[in-house]
C-alpha cells in the first residue's frame, strides 16, 4: 500500500439527516462532536416518525470512529459506531439506541444501520441514507501519519457545539459537561461561536459543584 495518510487534529461537529423521506418512515437527526486525538464521538440523536401516536426518541450518544482503508483504487470509508441512552455513558440509564454509520472520507454521505428501543421492543432500521447538513470548508489542522490512502482535509465545521453541551446541561451529567466544556475550550480560538455555549456549561458546572 502506498501514498500518505492524513489525520485531522482537533475537534469538529457533524450533523446528519438519516432517512429515506418516505411517508411514515423513521427519520434520524444525528449531531456529533468528533474528537480526533481519541477518535471518539459524542452528541445527540433524535429518532422521529409520523405515526399515531408520533414517535420522538431522544438519546445522548457516544462512540468512536475508525478508518476503513482499502487497496487503491477502491475508496476508503469511515465507520462511526455509537450507542445512546438518557444521560450519557456515566448515567445508570439503559441503552436505547445503537448506530453503525459508514461515510466517505469527506464525511459527507453514507449509509446507516441503527436500532432504537421504542418502550416495548427494539426496532431495526437498515440501509438508511445519511446526508451531511450544511457543510462548510474546514480549517482543522491535519498531519501525515505514514503510508496509506489519502484522507481529504475536509471535515465540516458548523456551530453545533451548543447541541451536545445543552443536552449535557439538561441531563445534569456533570462529568459529560466537564468533558464537553474542556473540548470546546480547546477550539475557542478557531471557533468563537463556542463562547456562549462554553460559558453556559461552566456556569452549570459551578452551580452543580456548589451543591
């Protein structure tokens, strides 16, 4: 295998709309914060469906991603695996959401298989198309890491940090708030729009620690 691999260094958000848009079909909105040094993801997932009564399942999600490298000229992919519940990984809440999402090396399009617990049973959704919402040009740094396929320097950057931070605040998960606040702080110089969300998280952390 020849060529050079590039990996992103830093933190960036992704927001996917997952589903076929067919009448009555499930739709998944997935907001993730990607932390490249650990190849980890965290954020929120909302599954909706226009049925009676309507479905709206919200989960705090966490997981990881890996590069699925293959021999040229085949195209390399990125595999995102995650699970979710109410409150995040440090809560005692049962897992109610599982995801396998495969996207291209530019993070823009892909296919997802996911499961969710509707309160009575697990429901499986397979081969749902995934589309990145409103991508913009990245300014995340990247470095060469040795032989392998070229991973294009184009993770999308969008002001979505508030979504996982506000979700952590709503859940009262102190550990998750501290984790997200720390990650957001690292990126403030590059992403000034994080400031308001970070200050909200720090204020909530201080309030909980004074209890």
